C-alpha cells in the first residue's frame, strides 16, 4: 500500500445537479488522474442534460469560509476555477490569489451554459486573469471577454495573445464549438502561439468538456509536470473521455463524459 498521499487539487466552481460539469466533473477528473480533490462551491445549479433551470449563487462570505477552511488545512498543489457567479465571489477568490495562496491556478472562465443560460459575468473573470497560470476560454467566452467575435482558428490565435496581455502565463482558446473535421485549440505561451489539433469525435455526449479540460490541466500541474505538457495531456484526456462515453445514453440531451475510461 502506498503511504504517500496524492497531490491535492482544489476546484472553485458551481455544482451541477446532473453530474456532468462543474464541481462534479472536476472531482471525477482529479480522481482519474491520481489526485485528491477538494471543493469550494460558488453556486448551486438545477440542471440536467437538457437545460440549466436555475442558478443559486452562494453568498461570498460562505464561499470565503469554504476557501479558508481548505487552505488552512490541506496542502493544495493546484487550483481550478470555474463558475464564479458574482463579482463579490470573484473578489473574495481574487484576494486569495493576490496573496499567493492559489498555486498553479487554472482559470476556466465559465460565462454561459451550453443551453445559453448565463452563469457568470466577464468582469468577475477579469479579476483573476493576472494570477492565472493557464486560462482556458472557449471561443464564446473569449469573444465575451474581448468584445469581438472569435470565429476562426486565426481569431483564436489572436484572442489567446490578447488575453495573455492581461497577465496570464498561458492561454488556451478551445475551438471544440467551431465544428469541422478537427478539434483545434490555440495555445499561447511566451514562445508564441501553437495550434493543438486532433480528429473530431462524433458524439452527443459533450457536457462538461471545458470543465474536464481545465481540471485535467490542474491535476497534471499538481503532479509537477510543465505547463505545455499538462495542456497537451489534458487534450488527450478529454478526447479519451469523449470516446469512452460515445455509446452512452444518459439523459435525453447532451450527455456526460466517461472520466474513468481506462477502468
């Protein structure tokens, strides 16, 4: 029996009652990659594979107390941030980031659900950009953050570079929503922009891909891997999780990924 504890990864995000995204997807991802997951819930959502029916943000004081309790007791090696829900919650979390208490910070700027339901505000996300090791917006989120439409791989490369100018060490604009034969992501690092490509899988079960991608990056960083390696690993992990759930029929809408595809 291994007496060495796994690295601790903290997710700060909303709860998905359907289990496909948010806190639930993050914790599954951490466990699948050999990490111990802790959580700070920012909002409770009522949702399933078809829709987000309601969002109930928690008071910022409650979020702050959850965060303080985790950081005081557990040796957090990496942090993934998803839905922040309100500006007050973002300010509470940003204060910890400013103080250097959120290492290997991966920011997934969740602003809307797949169904179109608004889940967060761009100004809340912007508070965290200067402290992020990696930021992982999709094309819609990048468009909202920058104020112009990101709709092509060339746009994605420009958007990644522009977002990086706000202080993030690395930015990945994901293009899974663009369609086409390939799933293309634009990764900006201080060395420049590189496109990450993979053949697109045909599946309706895509709920939680963004959450899983950012959580996988954080888990890999917690294990001590370099940033670019962690991002490339996360892309492979998401593709395998998509493939592992391609034949599932869970719910009547966009189903979840299979985070434990190797078991």
